[in-house]
C-alpha cells in the first residue's frame, strides 16, 4: 500500500513539473514574440514621465529599441488607431508625455512635420544634436531674432531669382543651442527672409500667403543649399551651430 501510494505521488509530481515546464515554455515564447513584433507594447521602466521642453526636458526624441518600426497612435493606448510608423533613428519633437493605459506615452511629431500622435516612451531616448549635446529646455530663437538679438552677423551667398548670379547677403543669427537657430537674411531687394534651423537642420522659412514659396533644402559637405521659391541661400553649418 505504501509503495503504491508513493508511486502515485511521484507520478502526480512528475505531471505537475511537466505542466509547469510546458507553461513556462509557452510564456517565454509568447513574451519573445511580443518583443519581436509589437512596437509599442513594451513596459516603461519605473513609469517615470519625462518632462516637456518648457519644463526643462529634451526638445527631441530618437526612436530606438525596435527592430522594424515604432507605431504612432492616435490615442495614448495600444488600442489607439495607428496613424504612422517610424523607423529606428527617426527624430521626433517632444510635445509632452503622460501616464495612460498603464504605460508612459509621449505626444510627438516627426522633426520637420508630419502627423501628430502618441508613441510608447519605452522606445524613445533623448536625441543627440548636431553639436553632440542633448538640447534641453524651451527655445526662443525666433523671438530673439525678431527683436534683433543676434549672436552673430555676417554674409552668406544668395540669389533672389532663378538664373540670377549669386551675390552676398547680410545675415544675423539667434542661437539657443543644439543647432536650434533662426537666421534672418537681408535679401537683395531690401526685404528679409527668416530660415529656421532645428538640430542643425533647416526645416522651414517665414513664408505666407502674401509671400509664398516652396521650401527645400539639400546639403553639400558643410553647406546647406536652401531654396524658397526662386530664392537661393547657401548657409554653412557654422551659422546655426556656432564655432
């Protein structure tokens, strides 16, 4: 009787161990699959909510820790509609973060424009700027430039019309670090044009309905070739970055 009882007990223990091992295996596979395919369902360590730039936080994020793409969602939840996806290394504007749906979500927009939405804070990190720093806090270069508070002045190559020979235009630049700057250029016709830089990249100009012009920018070595309508400007890296 004792031997039979012990045999049944040992058999039941083996069954329990087998079931536990099977459950552990499927749990491990499930977790591994989630991290391989899910791009916005990672936990946010410590659930610390990052601060917005106006409160001293980083101005930009960089997408990291995903193998393919990070989901941009309409609402701060994994149930929110996906409106776009970002590849690793994409730079995003920090528009504020919040705790929602047991995760930290950050309100973002891609640097230079695009749809606005929410991404999981688990897959972003503070972006390193063109001068090797992490730009923190608010930025008011456009305001300072509008008030004539320039950090440097000089001349750049410019042309006001297609086919016009390049000439020299006076400029003033207001910088706030991290490649954030506003460059105000005095055009050959006497008017001014403002070019906005963020993280060392030209992202736009002060165009309007009364003063239209498609904006584009290319790069040749350390020179930014910027076109606003028929206008052309050649701005070296040293203008927005300093040095």
